[in-house]
C-alpha cells in the first residue's frame, strides 16, 4: 500500500466526519486541504475575506443540516472572538483546524503575538483546544476532535503545530 | 449622500415577509430581529441577537446546505457594514437561492441612533454590485418594496430599502440561541443530522 501523507490522512478524517462545507482563508499550511476540497464534488469550498465569516458560515450550515470546518492560521483566530459567541450561545458544533505561526523557527515577528495567544484566546472564548504535533497521530486527533465537536455539539479547535506544518522558509 | 429614507420599517418587514411559506429567514441583530418577530414569530426564522456582521454568512451556509429552499437575510445597515467582506464572499460563492434585504435607516438605532456610513458616504447596493452581485436594487417607496418582495424569493438579489430612522416599539422574540437553533432545525427536519 502506498504511503499517504499526513495531510491526506487529515483530509480523509474530515471526509469520514461527513464535512460538507469548508470555509477557509488561504494559507500555505492548509494548501493540501484547500486543493482537495475544491477538487471534491461532495464538498463545497468557500473562500472567505476574514476568518469570522467562517464561523457564521458553519452556523448556517448546521442550521441546514450540514457540517462545516473552518481552515485558518493562528493570526486569524484573533479575528474570530466575538463571532464565537454564535456557536457557544446556540449550543452548535463548531470545528476548526488552525495552522500555527509564531512558535517554531518563526522568521516573521509579526506572527509571534497572536501565535503565542492563540490557545489561551480560544479557551477563553469557550472553544475546546487540541493540539497535533506529530505526523503519525495528526489525523487521529482531527478525527477525535471532529467527533467531539459534532457529537457533543461544542466548539473545538485543533492546532496544527508549526513544527508539524514546517516553518516557512523566507530564503526560498 | 443624504438619508432619504421615509418608509416605516414594520410596514416594510410585513410586506417582505408576507405569506413566507417555507422561506428560511435569518435576521441581523437589533431592530431587524424585532421587525421579523413582529411580522410573525415562526420557527423558520433564525434571529441573531449578537454575532454582529454574521447574518449574511449564516445565510450563505444555510443556502449552500439547503439548495432547494429559499433563504432571505433581513438585516440593518450597521450589521451589513460590519460584515461587508461577506458581500464579496457570497458573490464569489454565487448561491442562486440566497437574497439579502438591508433595512437602511442610516443609523445605529440600537445604540442611540448615531449616523452610520450609509448616511455619510457609502452605498451598500453599489458595494454589492462592485463585489460581483449581478442583481442589486434600492427601494424608496412601498411600490418598490412590493416589487422587490417576489424578486427576493426568486433571485440572488441584494436589496437596500431606505427606511425612516423612526424607532418602533421593541417586539422581542425568544433570545436563547440554543432554543432558536433547535426549533429551526426541527422545523426544517434536520434535527437528527
């Protein structure tokens, strides 16, 4: 059997969780998922102008009986805070995968403040936070976190560590 | 640009929401939520009491999930201004079954009637058109509102309705989000999904 990438296994976990809508703000760390979602006839990929739109999109999807995921970078978490009151208050599932910046061999200092605050800010806003550090269990963490979000109807974020994603190389 | 709205918001909402059938309605926080509830508090209305700027995107997620049903977002100018980027997002996603009606009084009514950008320099219908909405309209009298009503149920239309800044008595629907979401999903028949 051909070896599949951890990103492909994460995508398979989203499919197994019956995700039907993927909202995203373009991000290099999510490039595989974004391309796969656009190529998938069973998934609707929606490019957003700002991350908070994806929370409202997911709420609308849930009201209509579909499951959504929001793909964003840690910098986008700061754009989301008040909109998180929507799934929290409505006791709706919310599921997001967050690629981390500012924590591992970060070149750009502007990414550091929000990267350092991401987990605390999400927790303070009522989101359950899980963290994936290694390629071998990233898909399992995504699958278990999606089950937590949709079966228990709570907001859940999986932080994909910058070490896992691979730090951006500005010398390239 | 001046605020030239003269229409009564409750009369406008009653017209837009007359005989709604199975239409799915999402309302923006503040007065549009009260207006829709005053017209008829029905299970297929989903009222936002917060999440400012999110009404149009809730409408998009719903429209994509339920492509065979009509979705109408009824919101105010301040709420739409806060989610102005979603006009670009929705135009790009191009759902055929979603329409937005903005009750534009050029004021932030909930906070003391301060002037909004639509009473200063911004034309939201022109913004929507520039974002790629093929159909936009502005209504200034009840005849135009009557003409918009069927269009909002058949077209991917972004409509601005110039209403008077006069405030109406608050008509408060339920505000527990979990209750509103659950009754909506049950009425839609997706509560088990």
